[in-house]
C-alpha cells in the first residue's frame, strides 16, 4: 500500500509512519523541513508548505497516486479544501486527525453522534480566525460534505507522550520535579487521555482498513488535572505544589470547565483496542523526565 503522511515527522505523525513501515507500506512523508526525518532512507520525503496550495501542487508529481493520505495539519475548512483539490484522483482514502474539541458543552462520554459533520456548516477561516474547536468542526464538515474520496476522522482528547511539541505535558512533569506551583482550579473537569503511540497506531489502523466516518479515540480511564499531577508526583516521589488560584502562567494547560470525556465503544466494536491508561502512563513520565 502506498501512503502519504502529511506532517509525518511530527509528534503523532512519526508514530503513523513507524506503524506503516511495520506493515510494509510504501511511505512518503510530507514535511515543512523544519523537523528532522528520523526514518532516513526508509521513506520518501517531499518538502512543502501545508498551508500554501501552490507549494503542495508543485511538489506532488502529476502521475503520483496514493492508496491513503494521512493529514495531521488541517485546522479549518480552507486547509482541507485545498488538500481535496490537489488530491482529487490521487488518493482513494483520507484520514484526518481531528479532536474531541468538536463536541460542545460538557458531558461524561461524548459519542460520535454528538457532533454530526454532515449537517454542520463548514465556516471559512482556520484556527486563528475561528478558534481551534470551531476550526476542527469546520474541517470535518467540509470533508464529509465535499471530499472526492472516502474519509475517516479520529477525534482525540489530550494526547500524552514524551517530546510533545506543545510542551504541555513537560510543563507538569518539570513543575512537579522542581516543586514549582501548578494552579488547578477546584472546578477542573475530568477527561480521558490517549497515549501518543496509540494515536499513531489508531490512525494507521483507520488507513489500512479504509475505515470511514468519525471515531473517538482514547484510553477509557478519566481523571482531572489534579489527579494527573498527583500521579506524576507519586511516580517521581515528589509532592506536587498544587494551588487553587494564582498567576496565569502557572495554570495547568489541561484545565477544563467541566467534564469532557469521550466514549470509544465504536472503535472497540470495530476491532481496535486502546492501551489501558495504567499500562502506559508511568513510562511516559519516566521518559519525559529524561528527554
């Protein structure tokens, strides 16, 4: 199988590529060139600006076709509309990395039907203009209403792992180690988390099986930011300096106004098993401590 991974040297993207290579796929990685290629000659590399249509068109050969395209970097309808236009007739299937942020309000166990991209309006603009959540909603809406190929969208909550480019998990680990204050308001809600290795494995699974539609993807266990920090403290044998009010720069990046967890029964019914939280969390704390 021939696969193109847009953003394939990034946090989740490199995990997709590793899984595809393990499945003996012919992999092309599209990157901006700012991140090192860890795969050397095992993959083909194309360098383009994901957000400039002319740049994408100029780097994809006219006769190049892919069985599946993975997109890590779409944040709005215009982003994915450009990809659709370039790859119309060049791919059979498209796997989009979305987010549980598409769900509005609070709930314990959002199901996929709680946001239906078929009837949503694909608003113009990207994350900068619309905000992250509305940008992802608009991207999904455009894809499921207009894409010229089959589409799957993976809705992840918070993705955890070492070397996270957002530095949000590192924030918590370093502050616990140094016993610096972490502000976690009392009304912080619970959510579930997904291991970055599971995220890459799940996206690869959607591509290999040509799964279609929307899927929630996470470990089942839910916890709030305070419990997360306390678990980090236990593993590092440190007492976290958690306070309930303080400077804005000290507030946990994982603060949620109420519970926002997802139900992953659909993926599990279709044959995918997410790794239990307790099995992967200790290792990523240890790896983050030393990365």
